[in-house]
C-alpha cells in the first residue's frame, strides 16, 4: 500500500545554479567556434534544453501532490577524491578551473555557467548520499533528483549535458567505502549511457544493463555486441530499440533479459539511471506512465530478492516538463509502496475492448 515503504528524495536547490545560456560571452576555443557555427545555421533561437526548470517542475509536482512515506534531504557536495574514482585528474582539474566562468565544454552541446561546477559536485554528491542512505538502511529506497545529468560523461570528457557521471561516482563510492561487491546499474534513459559503459567496461563487479533508442540516435553507441571487455566481458548488456518501442517491449526486455541476468549476478546494490526521455511525449521511444511504474516494480523486485531492497535512483534526462515530473512522481509512488498496473496493454486496446462490447449487439440478429 502507498506509504508502506520509506523513500528518501535527495535534492538541493544549488543544482538550479547550472544555467548555461548561449548568449553569454564564452571562453575562446576551437570548440566554441564550432558550436557558434552550428548554432548560426539553425533557423530558430536555440536555448539550453537541460535547464533548471526541469528540477523545479519535479519539485512542484511533489509539493502539489505529496506522496506518503516520502522524505526530502540534501546531500553534501562530492569531493575531488570521490569524483577521481571515475574521472581522470586532468579532466577534473580542467572542470574545476572553469568554476565561476561560462564556457563550452564539448561540441555536442555541453556547456557551463558560473555556478555549474557547484551544481555538478552537488549532483554527484546527492547520488552518493542516496546510495549511502539505502546501504545503511536509513530508507528502503532513494531517488537523487539531480542535474546536470551524468551518464554520457566518461572518464575524460563532458558530453551530452553531462559533467560528472553521477551514477558511476555513486557506484564507485559504494565499492570503495560501503562494502558493496556486486552492483547492478540499470539505465532506462532514451539515450545510451556511453559514459557508464566506458567506466565499468572491464569491471566484472558492476553489471550494466541499458535499454535505449538504437544508433544513429545520440550518442550512437550501445550496440548489442558491446558486452564489456577483459575481466568485465559479459557484464555489459545493451538492448538497442527502434524509436517507437514502448511499454510491452520494455517490459519484455526487463523480464526476459534483466531479471535472469540479475538472478545470475546477485547484486548487493541496485542503481537506476532514470531518464524520462523515453516517455512518448519526449525525445524518443514510447513509454507511458504505466510503463515506468512497471519497470520500477521489476527493479524493486530484483532489489527485494537479492539485496534487501537496496535500490537508489539517479535522475538522467527528460526534457518535456510534464512527462518528466509526472514520470518521477509515478516512480516514487511505486517506491513508496503503490501498486503497479496488473498488466501492460498496448495503448487504446482497453478502450477498443470496451467499444467492441458496447457495439456488439448492433450487428447480431437476436
Ligand atoms: Zn537521455
């Protein structure tokens, strides 16, 4: 029943300070010149899609429609050493040198504003706090509502709106400091989590499972045959999907690939890179709120079965404010003990069944 399970939401307004604007004077660089040229060729006014309004929309809906059993906390900023478990020192030194400045970081749209570095260390720190919370048993599950997102950031590069790989930093912290030995990371964002894949590519203690819209959709990686390497071979699972795949395909991928993989791997912590851009009103793919509810209940069952329910979510993408906020709300309801839908059906099937019943008599002779 709703309210039966304890859930902690990690959130800090500091993350609203990350607000890159295209009109700011940028640091001179080759990258900036290239971005400027790309922008010049677009015939509409481009604004940064990964903006503070994303988090505000989620927070407002949670305030307007409170969920029983939910509590809010703010985690500390991630330290240089905590970030250094997954990023190189050269990369971190470069990022920290940008504190207080606006700059383009990468030609694929990643930029910073003067308060972005603080927001990014808060995002990674809140992901760590969410993991500490569930591993220490302070609540059954946790959701770090953070930005900038993380799953495209690799050890040496900011990409796709991501500065630090929040979920990877949290997983590495759980390995280094919390005694976790086998961590399952599930990434259901519409985009492939290339950064997370790279970071744990050769690590057999982290099983990475990723459903995403297949290449050439951004970032273009996530092929079926990318299965990890070295000791980590077999511990990287990609499920590339066509752009209109929806609830039924996702549920099948989770039940027929993820569940048996998790049964084999036996994780002692489950982390979710939760993007809401696979919602039908967002960038790609065709999930509904019922779909998000079902996927949440499946990962909850995995965590209940293998690791006393230790389950932490970290926000990734989601750019339609309505489906982003409602999607997060839907997930949190399931985490708080709400009932998932009994069965997912193709959108409209239920209505057609009812209409068929309504019209049936009209065309029979008796
Ligand atoms: Zn995404």
